[in-house]
C-alpha cells in the first residue's frame, strides 16, 4: 500500500488535476470513477488515503463513503484507509454526516492545491479527523478543485 492515494470522482478534470498534484509530490495515485471501481482497487491494490468527491451526479457520495467504510469493517486483513471528503455543499450538517460516516477530513470546494496536499500528507503521517491549517493561497492556487 505505501504512499498510495485513491481519487474517487466522476469529474475527469478534477481527477487529472488531483493526480498531477499528488504525483508531483511523489505519491502513487490510483483513479476510480465510482464506488464499485474504488472497492475493487482497494481490495486488489490498497491505498493509504482515499480522496472522495461527494458530488456524484449518478451515485450518491454518502453511499460511496458508507460502502467504503462498510467494506473494510468486514475484512480484517485490509488496512483501513484515511478518507478525505471533498464537497461543494456549504451546510455544516453535510460535514457532520461525512465525519459521522467515517471521513477523516472534510474539505469544501473549491479546494486549493496546497490544502489538499497538506491534508493528504497529514493523514499519511497518521493524523485523523484533522483539518490542517491551509498555507496561504496564491492566485494560481485559489480555486483549484
């Protein structure tokens, strides 16, 4: 598993942007468009961190989170990955629900590249339920994902 990050989003542009960012930071990156592909990847290859975009037009993002956490509760040999949830919903109830369902971090979109990278790195170091202080964003970093 090592320093592998699985990105789950149906948004191809966001997937490519996150992949480019994380690979540039020296991380291995796996990509999935939906929950079924994500669970297959996690079972076969594993990942230390999952970045899950809740904004799925076809599949409910919360259901993806439930399925991910439920899958690992029933299979002891598999390591539980850290989960970072991305959402453009602004209601605090959305964040509480995501954390209640097992998210380790919740980031509101648009997410600055440095904020996502800092959160991934913090969870890689063993942090959980963390919302790291984001470094000051510059113009190129402002509305990244």
